[in-house]
């Protein structure tokens, strides 16, 4: 299913949200968040797209490989680790929501507005992941 043609108005709204997210979260961090959420959600199309974009924007391939094991990696700083923890918590939203320690780490690095924009960016990529997985969007060939 091609959501852009089946529900063009909704797709347009999602595209507007995407543009907002790109304006409010720094590009390097946004690539990492999108890559992590896409990995967690099993969205191969999105993982491929976001790692490709990250490489084009200068991200190091070792860091992109390490996103899958960010908790064990020493390649990420405390701020990035807080963003990954929030991404994991929001992507795998459990009965208790976001743990207090995860939220406290986020607030240690971002203002209230910045944290809200981070939450929105994570929510946006999760919606895109679900659209891509549901529509069976294939990863482009190498």
C-alpha cells in the first residue's frame, strides 16, 4: 500500500510533522534517534534510509553500527545515551511509561521545550516505522 496515494491528506500532515522534527532536533542526534527506533521496530527500509542519511551528513560508520548495542558502547556521550534511553522507552512503551531515571537524564541535558521536541521526534519516527512496516516497504537494493 502506498499511503501517500491512498491517504494523501494524512501523508501530508505526517510530512509536515517530519519537517517540524527536522527543525527542532539537531541533525546528528536526529539521525541516531531515527536509526535506533527503526532498529527496535524492525523497519529495514527506515534503518537503511536513516543510516545512509547519517553517513552522508558525516556520521561515522562505527557509531552507526554501535547504535544496536548503545548501552555497551563507549562511542556515545551521556546526552546521546539519554536520547537512546528515551527512544527505547517510548518505542517500547510499557505499562509504566517512561521510567523516572530516563526522564531525569533527558531533563539533565535538554530544556522542557527541547525535551518535548525530542519526544515528538521519537513519536514521528515511530509512526513512519509503522507505516513502512505495515505497507511492506522494501529496502532498496545495494
